[in-house]
């Protein structure tokens, strides 16, 4: 099995972050992982897209004798072809982990082990470390991405409408005057 070197992605958006528990997909247990959205109009993202494409080409050369795999058999795809409005204009990478990826805290030195402690939500920006690998087995030939580690980078618009940032949640609350607490 051919594997790439690690590829570091910085400040990319995340969708479907299943980092702590395996999701149930069509009645079957899936894998932990996330979908990473790379904007080709952002220079750093375009450089990452180029690195990912180079790794796909190298794995295809080594493992599949240079044969170009169909687009639906590689981990990086044109978001406009995915049929989801939020992916429009992005390149989309599906990255999974057989167990679960390492979720790194904001210091970059510690590990978050509980889902309730993770600040990562669909739509936020993350830093991620991935490694591509070639699959050639009874399930077919593919180039997959392993999500090795992920870290919250910053807030952005929620993709599922469910997340409210701490700053937005706290708007409108003022310090409570001590005489207001006299009833306690």
C-alpha cells in the first residue's frame, strides 16, 4: 500500500466532523473523520490542493502503474460536482480514520479526548494533518485520505445552522448587580 507524506492543511473549513464516535450511515457504522473544504481562490488552499494532487499522482504511479482513477475514486473532488450548495466553489476532501483522529487543543500540545470539550463544528475553520494512501482490494482501487489530526483554528458560519459561537451566545448579557442577587 503506497502512502504519501503528511500534508498539513491550514485554516480550511470543515463539514461533517465525526471525530469521536463513528457515525451510522444508511444503517451501518461508518468511520470517524471529516470533510475538508479548500478554497482555490486562497493561495494557501491552492498550494494544498496542488500538494494533494501531486500525492494522488504519485500514489497512482506507484500502486496503479500510472493509471488515472475516476474522479469518484479519489479523496479530492470538485465541490461543484458533489451536489451540496455549501461545497460550491471549493475542492472537497474526505478524510477518515479507522479509529478516530487526534483532536489537538488550541495550544497545539494537548489532546482533546471528549466530544463535549471539542470546539470543532460544521463550518468552523480547522488545521488538519492528512496522509493519502492507495487502496487496492476487494472493494476496488481508490486513493483515500487518512485524517491523522485536527485542530480548531477559528469560528466561521455554521454549515448546519446548529452552532452558535460563544461571542454570539453571550451578546446582550451584562454583569449582574449585587443588589439584584439579594433575593438569594
